[in-house]
C-alpha cells in the first residue's frame, strides 16, 4: 500500500488529468456541470489533509484517504457520457468498482477492527474480489463484442456500463449492516458514536442513490439531473467517512441519526410506492386537475407520512438506542418524578429507583452518597431508601477530588462529561496497572458509572449507576443524560447537605458551649481554691509568735543568739535547711529570717502544712500536674514551681506520700521536677526549708521519711529552742504579749508586777509561745488594775499545743477539696458537724431531689463542680437544678447558712 503522504498528490493529479481530458471534448460534458467538477476537485485536494488524524488504527486513515481519491475519480467519470472518451470510461469503471469495494472494507476496520476481521484477516479481500465482476462487465460493454472462444461472441447491452454503480450501491448495504451491528456491540462510547455516524452516512447515500435511480427510471428527471446528483452522493459518503475519524463530531449524531433513518425509510417507501404506481399505471392524474388539487393531495400524503414518522422513530429508538433505551427512558421519567424539595429520602427514592430500572435488574444496588455529612443511601428489596452513616469508598472519593482539582492521573477517556466510566477503566487497566484498584472499586459495588455531584467546584456527593444486566458500554447521549442528572440533583443534595452541616454545627456549638461553660465553672472553682491556697501559703500560720515578735526576733538568751548566728551563716548557702522545732516555738519566723537574709526577700515566701492535705494528692501538689479540663489542657503548678526563686517552707514532710518524698529528694538533687501527666521537667529555683519534730535520721529510722530524703535533709540541721530554754527572753516576750492583749481587748496598756513575772518564769510552758499569748490575754481580761498581779494569772487553763502551721478549725473549709488545703480565715459555705446530716425519708419527689442536691452541695463545701461530679451530673444541669429549687442566689452562689445543715 502506498504511503499515506503520497495520496494527496495522487488524487490531485488524477482528477486534474480527467478534467483535462474532458476539456478536449466539450460535447462530452453536460451543461451546468462545471460546478460539480469544481466540488470534486476541491474534494480530491482538501479531503486528504482533513484526514490527518492520530488514530489507534492507521489502516482506517489510509483507507479513508483512498476512498476520497476513488470517489473523486468516480465522480468525474460520471460527468462524461458513455462512449465519448474511452480512457475516462475505463477509469470511471475501475474507480467506481473500487469505491464500492472500499465501503465494506472500511466497515471492517472503522471505528475499530471487527471481531471477524481479527479472526480472519483475509475477509477484507472478499469485497475486492467481488468488485472485479462489475468492473469486467462495464469494460466489456465499453469495448464492444467479446470473443469467448467456444462460447462464441458476447455482446452486452449499453446499460451494462452501469454495473459498477449498481455494485457500489449494493456494497454499501452490507457496510451499513456492519455499522448498525457495531452500534449495538461497540466497546466504548467513541466507537459507538463513530459507528452511528457511519451508519447514518451510508443510509443517506443508499437512499439517495435509490431515489435518483427511481426518478430516472420513471422519466421524472432528465439525464443531466442524474449526472449531477451522483457525484454529490459520492461526496456525501466520502465526507461522512472523513468526519467519522473525529469522534467529537460523530458523538453528536446518535439521536438525529435514528430519527433521520426513520424519515429516510418512510420517504423511500412513499417515493418508491408512488413511482411504482405511476410506472404500472395504477396512479394517473385525471385531466383537468388544478394546482390546488395537486397541493391538497400532496399535503395529505405529507400528513400521513408525518403521522407514521413518530411510531417509526420509536421503533428505531428501541432498535438502535443503547441498551434498548432503558437508561434514557428512566432518566426522562425521572424528570417528572424528582421532587423539587423535601428531604434526602425523597430525592434518593426517585433517583435510586430510576437507576435500578435503567440497569434492567430488579435486584441491582444503586447508591447515592453525600459528603459532609457522610451519608450512604441505598434501596431495599421493596424499593425504599435506607440511609447509613458510611462514607463514599475512599478510593472513589479520592479519584473524584483529584479530577476536580485537576490533579488526576487517569486517562481522559475514563472521564466523559465528568462521569467516571467502568468499561473504559477495565479496558485501560489491561495496560496500566495503576488503574486496576479503581476498576476493582467499581466492580466491588457493581457500578457501570459514577456520576459526581459538584457544586461550585466542591464535591457534594455521587450517584452510582449499577451495571445490572447491561453488557454494552454507555453511549455519549447516555453519558450526557447522566451529566444532566448530576446537575439537576446536585443543587438539591447540596442544599440539604448545607442544612445538615448547619444543624450539626449548631448542635456542636451548643454542646461545645455547654462543655466550655462547665469547664469554665470548674476552672473558676479551681482558680478560687488555688487563690485561697496561695494566700494561705503566703500568709503563713494564723496564730504564731510573729504576732509577739513584731520586728526583730527576741534573742537575749544564749540558745537564740546561737540560732540566729547559724541562720546568718546558712542564709547565703543554696542548700536545704532542716529546722527541728517543737510546736509553737516560732519556726516560721526563723524560716522567714533565712529567706530575708539570703538575698531572696523580693521573691515568694510560701508556707505549706503537709499534714493539711490528703496523702494521695501530695505528689501532684508538690510537683504540679497537667490534666484535661473541658477539652483544654490545664497545667497546675506545684509548690516547688509556685515558689519561684523564693523559699518553700514544708512543715511535717512526714505527711507526704512516699512518691512525693522521692520527688522532693530528686528535685533537691537535680534542681528540677517532673509534673504528673507532663512531658518535660520544670526547673526548681526555690530554697527548701523543712520543719520537723525530730532529727531526719530518727524519722527515717521510724519510717517517717524515705532514706534518700532524710540524707538530703541532714546536710544542714538547725534546732529551734523551746520557750523554757529561752528564759532570758521571757520578760520581753511577756511585755509583747501584754501589749498585744491590751490592743485586742481595747484597753490601755498595763504593766505586770514582779511577783506575777516570777510565777510566769517558773512555769514549764509546754505550749510554748501560743500558750504564753493565751495566758497573758486571759489575765489582761481579768485584771482591773494598772498591773497584772499573781491573782490575775490562771496557769491551769487550756494550753493548746498548736504549732505555727496549724489553723483554727473554725477557720477551715469543711471537707476541703482534695487538691488544696484549707484557706486561713476563709468563711465556710456550710456547717461542719461531726456527722453529715442525712435526708429524711418521705415527702414528694421534688422535696427529695431538693434535699439530695442540698446535701451534695453541703458535702462538697459549696464546690458546685465537685457536687455535680458526685451526683454524676453535668455542671450545667446541676446548676439548672439548683436554680430551679432556689438553692442559688442572684450572684450564682449557694444560699447555704452557716448555722444550719441542709434540710
């Protein structure tokens, strides 16, 4: 076969040569045919460049090029009357026969190689063998009588020269049949569209040639009309094959082709019947018929043809439409069934039922997915929709999202009008392994196509068309109908999805607001407790010799002078200090002296009574903790971190848990501490001063301190003398105590007689400084003179052994929160009896609930978060109940009275 690039040159030269021959014999060319010659020349020159397409099968392109050349040659040959130019007659006979053989040969390879052509390649040669017969007949009629030896001389009729034309028309019939079969069995939408276009082209060509022959046979038209119309039909067939190589044009012709075939068939039957009746004499116009009567008769025939066109078109639709038109019919019916409003159930019912009908299988499973919120809609056996919270298959959603973003790596023919096609995926996955997972995802849900629902560039959902009983690929008109369905359904789904998202956001905002309000309440409670604890730590003990020694420490006695000297020597050292002190000896004042003389006077000074806190909480309180509170991470600093670069005074470290003691020992060694629940260590800059009742070694021997902590605390130990050991300081302390007592009692300052001082000096003072303050205050209240006398003294009264870290019970919060110790001077919310009251039986439900709420609030010491947690209620719900029963005041605080328990 000649190279394709030589065909334009061959076609142009051959046609120009024939035109030159006809110019030598002007009488051989009919009048008015110059225009036809010009069209054929243009065909021979312009058709080959139009055929320059990139096709998967180059053989089809070459054959169409040859079809253009042969059509031009055959068309020019028709222009010359038979017998006028022998050379043109020969060329016309050969070109016309070859043109007829080319039509079925092209049908075997265009739009794709037919199965019979793949199995038997030699079948393409058969049309060419048949073409030899009409060519030989035409040549025999052209050259005159033929001697056949023993058979004698054969003389053919002049009409035999038309044998190639008859063969070309006859050869177009099997080509048309092949293309119609290709429409029903094509492998993809492009092949189906191309086959439909070629079937329409061949059908129109065959009908045109039959009509021309009929008109010429009946004598209704002259020879010149026949000669002019023949090349035009050839031109139509050639151009139809040229444009068939461009699926972009061919895919638009399918619906028009079916209706056009119906019109052609009906018109051909009407024309043929009319000509036959005229030929046989069955139809003859009576003389005297007017033009009006002829027009009325023709109109009646046109009306009858119009009435028959519609049922004939439906028959062709049923015969030639893809999958017998089930999908197109279902989508047309869906336009009336699809609700304009309502919920997602109504939309899913209409769409999914239509998809099931389109599949031809009553058990097919169509799907409708929405995105954000993720909902999967399917049909049950009764055809009713059911929704689940499952999302669209992840791989399919990824593929659709990538296509919307322009990042898809899938071939272009996999997506048509945005619709993802399974047949193309399965075909291409044979050569491309990366497509197989996507094809497998479609096979898993038995989907023939996925229709994305896209709104403003965002994927709102998708519809899965089930494959069902369908074995043929989707046609372009079906794909376009699915794309129109997606555009129709998407706004409805997008609106419902937006409403669902808005509702979900509202519910989430409400839930979040409740959580934040509850977390805020807990945080406020916790902050208030922390503030009370911090105030108590910074204030130190409520009753101490600090009130007596307002200013410098009284140190006339030798033990106190030695202690202060040791304090001055130890103050600059950055080591922990252990104060061994009895209760009431003023250890807090000594610790403050260490704090002030060691260069830390401007930093925090925190005093912690370790025995005032639950043992299980001491580790978290010492090192700090990190916890979730209402979805937020709350970090609570510990005593070591709160002290900053100041001084932390720990009274009774024996009350710490063993874990807390180990953490304290590690902090003293490494100067950092790791909070509970935290991911990193916190540096420790504070100086630690501990107050114990005995030496650290002795406490460790009694298992009161861990050995490691006892070893750390033994580095620097100072002993605070008792009041008995400070007898030289007693006079000054008594005067300070007497001055304080007078100011408390609101009377003028009085003195003390020497006899009374002797009595005080002889007392053992087991309660140390607190006992001295109480004895002097009672004596000052009893005294009526300007001086205290021996009679005013009452040393037999109560002598509280209260140390400088203890707090009065009536100043403590009852049942304080485990996370914090009691705050000095804080007024309780409820009374603190030895046994909590119990709610009496009986009463209405509201009364019982009110008593339960009041008792829970009482047990939690007015802490609403703790009370709500104890009852298993949300804090907001607990507050609502308190407000309903009048247990909260206008400021939101409980209305509990100090003097009465809840009732």
